[in-house]
C-alpha cells in the first residue's frame, strides 16, 4: 500500500528545480544591472540640471552686470540657492536636510576652483570663472556608488557661446573635457 501512495504523488524533480533557480538567477542579475544603469543615469541627469541652472543664472547675471560672477555673487543676488549635503557619504545624505553650500565650499575663493557636494551627495560640483569664461563640472563624488559619468558646462561672454554636455568619466585616468566655448 505504501508503494501505491508514493506512485500517485507527483512533484518536481531536482533537475527541474535547479533549472528554475538558474533561470531566476540570470533574470535577477540582468535586472540588477539595468537598475544600476538607470539609477546612475538619473543621478547624472539631476546633476546636469543643477549645473545648467547655475550656468543660466551666471548668463543672466552677465547680461545685467557685464561680468561673469563668482558662485557667491549668484547666491548673494538671489539667482541661485546653493545647497549641499552636510555629510561626506551619499548614504547619509538621504536622511538629512541639505545645508547652505557656502559652509561646504572646498578650495578656491569662489572664482578660481570652488567645488561642493550636491544635496544628494552623489556629485561634486565645480564652478570656475575667469576673464570672459565660465566653466562648470559635475563629477561623481568619491564615496558615490555611481561612477563613470560627468557633466561639463561652459559660457564665453565674448562670443555668447554656451554648452552643457554629458560624457563618460574615468576616475583612474582623471580626464575631464576642458570645454571652452
């Protein structure tokens, strides 16, 4: 009677279960890579929008005052609000409100080589103005898990040329497009 009971039972063989687990593993790895690429693209897009807004504010300031401002002047005249993450790790930025970036400015005197972390902490934004040129960059913060992207913007007050572009960025080779308009 025991043999009859077991013969009537149906189920999956070990081979079938292993095949299903392998297929699920392949699909989940594809999904994880796609999600990572999407998240990196979203972060780069947000940083590009932020750099573009600083560029537009600088161009507006230039049309009114006939010189390219420092980033502090843009904030002083109310054209931008500089916000930064107060922590050095993007994971900590998720749970804290952004602070005024002037307390987080690193390097330079506003014109030469000033940079600060973005409010989400994933990008390091750099603003450089000299003579008739304005250059800006957004690159991945060294603690960000999302790398290999960068944003560059420029404005030439003599020609009126302006440009904002995205490109691949490599920390190991540390190459940036020195974009002059």
